[in-house]
C-alpha cells in the first residue's frame, strides 16, 4: 500500500496567486498550470493577455516538472545534439518540455506536484514559477 502526498485545489490556487503576483509585477500576462505529482491537471489560469499557445505549453511544462521530478530547464541543458538525452523532447508524444518555466513543487523533499508557466521569455516564466512556489511554501509556514 502506498501513501501519496499531493497538492490540493487550495494549494494550487496559492501557487497560482504567487505566480500571478510576480507576472503582474513584471508586466507579463501568463498562462499558469498546476498539476499533481503524476502530472495530472489540478488548476489553470490564463491571465488576460496570456498567449493562446501558452495554455498548452504551460501544461506540458508542469507535467514534465512533476512527472519527471526535474525542472524543464534542466532538460534543456542536456537535450543537445550529441548528448545521450538528445531527442527526449519527442518522448511521450512530445509532452516532455525542455523550455524553462516548469518546476517541480516539493514539500519536505518530496515532489507533490508541478507548476508550469508560459507567455514570457523562459527566464520570466522561470521567475514566475519560482515566485509561485515561494508563495506556497511561505503559506505552509504561516
């Protein structure tokens, strides 16, 4: 028997709030996706002005981060021609995303979900994803 820890819908809203606040601060409307530890969707927000294509990309970033337990930008670093990981982005029907902006959400060292953002540059997406996680972790200690 396994016990699985995962994000609740309330946790997902807190993650979105933190990411949205950072997106507003930098002036980039984002698509924000939150998934559980296995990459299944929990919540999604497309801010006014978030790019249409970014809705799918944000979901794939969150999926990759949670299911693979690795930040999407870490895949980007190794997914280069000549690398043994080259081509990983074509796995699982192309759902593995190697563009920065997807981060696993961990509590006490255990991945409990993922957050993915898209609409800005990869660096902006990464900053907003981290802001969502920081906001969520701060709420646990409040």
